[in-house]
C-alpha cells in the first residue's frame, strides 16, 4: 500500500463511515475528528500533532465491531489498529500519539486527580475495559515515551472534542496536514 493509497483510504473511511456515532457520544466520528484537530491547530501544535488529532480514532472506522461494541463490553484496540495502518505512510510523531491515546487516559487518571471527573460516562465505561488508572510505575514509564507532550495533548483534545453542533474547519482543510506529514521514504 503506497502513501497515496493510505491517503485515499483515509478519505474513503471518513466519507463512508465518518457519519457514524462516536462511541456513546452525541457527535459523529467525523465531527469528533475535526474538533480534535481544530483544538490542536488552535494551540499551535506541529503538523504531526494536528494530523494525529485528526486521525486518532481511525481505528474505529477500520475495525469490524460495529457501533455497539462498547455496550457489548468489547475492547476494540482501535488505537493499535489505527497506528499500524497509518505507519505505512506516517512516522512516529503522527502514530505514537494515536497508539498511546488510550493509555494516555489511564495516565491522566493517575497523574491528575481532577481529570477523572471530566470524563464522559462513555469514557468512564471504556476506562474499565482499558485497564483502569495507571500504577505509579506505569506512570513513570509513560512520562518517558517519545512525543510525550503531544501524546497527552491529543488525549486532552480527544476528551473535549464532543461538542454538539460546533463549527470547525472542513476535512479538506485538515487533510493538508496529512500531506505535509507523509514520511519522505515510505517504510518497508
Ligand atoms: Fe479513541
Ligand atoms: Fe476520540
């Protein structure tokens, strides 16, 4: 799969499945992705972090669990699925905040006492499936991961990107960031 193929697949996934429910919230997958990217852009993040914000849940569009997986108690591992797919075209500055956005929730629940109270009911439900808050050792190890600041930032945007009816720039606007972030040499 070439980088062009990956971009075309991303376009198709958002066009065909972006209107689906964002697991248990009142916004669609596309609205959630655009709001997340808009928050990263507004905070002046590097293009890779904006791209990561836009694509952090692409695994939900890739997997075949349907939209009721949360209700059925399935952990869909969408973070790994999405990061593996995107690694065909993007480097770790894009894929790591995506691969780690679920552990980042577990991290923030342990590191910031007030964070848990900000989670939506659906996010609290999925936290249990994802392993609950990190231990002190897990937390220390997590703080040493590459791209840690972007990892935490994308997670915080993820939690906020659930505003019904919010107007954002379009998918086409944020797609330019994807083109700018393609790796020079496609990974083998
Ligand atoms: Fe997610
Ligand atoms: Fe998300």
